[in-house]
C-alpha cells in the first residue's frame, strides 16, 4: 500500500497526517517507509526528533524528479509507504495514485 498525502494548498495538514499515520502503523508493528517529498523537509525534521525508544519509522527524502520510479523501487522492499507531498504535488500524487491503478 502506498498512501500519498497531497494538497495544493499549504498548511492544510499534510505533514501532520503523514507523520501520524507513520507513527500509528509503526506502533501497530508494521515496517514502513516515510517518504518526504517536500523541499521543506518537514517530515524528516519530525523523524529526527522522534525518540529512538519508539517503534522504528524508516524515512528518507526524495525529490520530485523520478519520485514515481523511486517509490516503485522502494515498494519492492517496503510494502507500506507514506508520502508527505509538498505544495506542488504532481509527482507525489502520481506516485501514490499509481498504486491504485491511476497510472502515470
Ligand atoms: N507543532 C505544531 N504546533 C502547533 N501547530 C502546528 C504544529 N505543526 C503544525 N502546526 C499547524 O498545523 C497546521 C498543519 O500543519 P502541517 O505542517 O501538517 O501542514 P502541511 O500541509 O504539511 O504544510 P505545508 O504545505 O507547509 O507542507 C498548520 O496550520 C500548522 O501551522
Ligand atoms: Mg508539510
């Protein structure tokens, strides 16, 4: 499952939703990858502050260029991926939508 949290409007809760989803699924015992596709790196900042005593969340930043291909590659290792999209969301939306059959 790939979930991309995207919105063209800023400050609407994308990072809050994505990081909370990641934390909840990690707490439930799932291995997952949190992809920060926002140049602001907000999700990575959240990840850096996450105490090591909590269930692990893997996280990395991916630029919009090649996001679709990179997420498909990651999906082979991580069945569960959450994408925090930035303000310009074309590539994150495509990367998430593809898992639902939305194509490229
Ligand atoms: N730690 C915090 N304490 C208080 N308010 C916060 C905190 N983090 C975010 N907010 C507020 O919650 C709302 C949603 O923030 P969030 O960062 O999740 O939105 P976003 O859609 O990811 O923003 P952006 O488009 O800049 O990436 C905003 O109004 C933000 O100011
Ligand atoms: Mg954000």
